[in-house]
C-alpha cells in the first residue's frame, strides 16, 4: 500500500538538510496533535453498512485546525495524516492564521444515492462534532465533497450544539453563509500563480499548451478559467478516461458533456487516452489536479512538460521530485499552487464571524494579493537556498511555524 505520510517525513528531512529548524518543533511535526477515528454507519439500508471515518488535527500553532473532508475508497489514516500535515504547511505559506487538519471517510461515493450520501454525512459529522468548532477545527470540501455536504454539516452541528454556527465549516453554499468565489478559488489561485510564472519567463497564455489531470472541482475550474484566458488545453482526464486533441479541446463543450454524461470519455472532438499516457504528453504545462502519488520514480523520467503545477495534494512523490529536478522541470508545489482554496476559506470564515459579506471582486482581489505575496516570497527562498520550489515553500512555512513555536514557549 502506498504510504503518503512517509513522503511527508522525507520532505521534512530534505528541508532540514538545508536550514536549521528548532529540533523540538521538528519532533512535534512528525506526529499529529490528535487522531479521531469514527465508525460511520448507513443504518437505513437493508443490510447495515459500516465505514471508517477520520479527522486528523495535525497542528494548531498558527490557529484553529483547518482542512477539507474527502470521501474516497482509498482514504486511509496514512493519507489523512499526510494531507493534514500539508494543510499545516499550506496555511503557513498562505500566511493565514489557521492550523492544519484533514478528514475523510473510506467509501466509494459513486455507490451511494443522494439520501445515503446525506445519511453518511450526518453520521460522520455527528461523530466528529465534539472536536469541531469555529475556533477549534473548521472543515471544508475536498475530493468528492461539496457545498451541499458542507450545508448538511452545518445543519447536523446545529442539532448537536443547539444553534447554527456558520463559522464551523467553509465552502458552504451562498445561502448558507458561503463566500462568493469559493468554488473557483483553488483554480483561480492556480491561474494567478501560473500567469505570474509565465510573465517571469516572458510567455503569454496564447503560447501555452496545457494538460490537466482530473476534472473535479479543481481540474474542471482550472480548465474553464485557463480556456477563457486563451491557453490551449490539449488534454484533460477524469477517473474514467482522458481525452486528447493536439489542436486543443473546446472546454465549454466538454463541460457540458461532463455534466450530461458524468465523464469526459469519448468526447467527439478528441481521442481517448489513459491517465498514465496523459501525464507523459508533450506540453508546456502539466497540472495534476486529481490525487496523490501520480508522478513517481516509475514515470518521472518520462515527463516532458517543463512545468508542473500541483492543483492536487501530493501528486508528485519525493523520489519523482529528485528526478524532475535533475531534468530541470519546475514543480510549483501543492502547498502554494492550490492554496487559493484555503485562502478563500479563511475569507469565508472572516465573513461569517463579522456577519458581513464581500463581493466576488473583493474576494478575488484579496486572493490575488495573498497568493502573489506567498509566491514572491517562496521564489526568493528558492533563489536564496538554490533549491526547488517545494523545498523553498517548506522553508518559508517552517520558519513561520518556528517563530510561533518559540513565542508559544514564552
Ligand atoms: N480541501 C482544500 C485543500 O486541500 C481546501 C481546504 C480548506 O479550505 O480548508 O486545500
């Protein structure tokens, strides 16, 4: 079984070789603060069905635990721990006062109907509710969860707590205290970073071929936004198939097909391609936007794109990182590239606390300011330490955590 948490420890070790970080903090960061494991049940089915649910509260030095909840058949404790660790560092890179957490239920949501999905969500949230709170731990959407499920969480929490508190989760629907722009925030953040990087290398969107793996919230919105900006998107994929056309795909048509048929597979103006082959295509930008461990030591040497932007969490393993670095391929890491989601989650939380809501324009203006500031600082670290983007982002975030840690001892 793949063990994403082992990747975390390797990445941490690599960073320590470059800078001195307080050993006590490093010792803390090798383990989460708290692991919550719950039994999630579907009682209303003829045969009782039981699943494993998790919430990992990794670290709250910077603020309340923050991070999404995913429903996926591959969810396991090692994965949730890794994702919760990355959230800790992501909030540090984003410079928002939040810590890191993550949750998940080990289930294939495609096998559930709407009612069962709601029943599962309610049972899971009821079980983790004692550990959730707007100043304690604030979940959000992740793989296979969305605003509708966040609304169910708010409702279930109200039952547990006697009153509605919108600040306990982010990524809610607009009518339930959500923020404008939250849905596209992850992809918008990625686009802002991508454009900034292209500016640096004196390229325009029109010059760029792009391949996107994953067509969920992050991948589909990235495709939509980039297509509008004039990028040529030559391939995208979902869990069923990839589709490729070297002259570019009509993303608007593809979005309609996905909505109607549930997959991008067999798109008329393209040929089907496997997810593995898609990663190896000749392109200018590759955006893995699905799951972790997609680019590993097995296929890293076959990657041709000179730039990888990680909209997914953990798609490139540490061993692959080494190979890509030697091949001069830049990897803009998850904890920076997809931080737009949690940044706008933070804005949503602020709006809930103040009871005042912002325009989409204000949300995106502020997002741009936050994420560009992080990008510039990570880039400076990259130059200063002559390292890759990921290690530079780790250095930047760990230094912030270290400062907080030392303060907390006084
Ligand atoms: N699930 C998203 C992530 O991995 C968003 C987390 C959040 O908004 O708390 O960054």
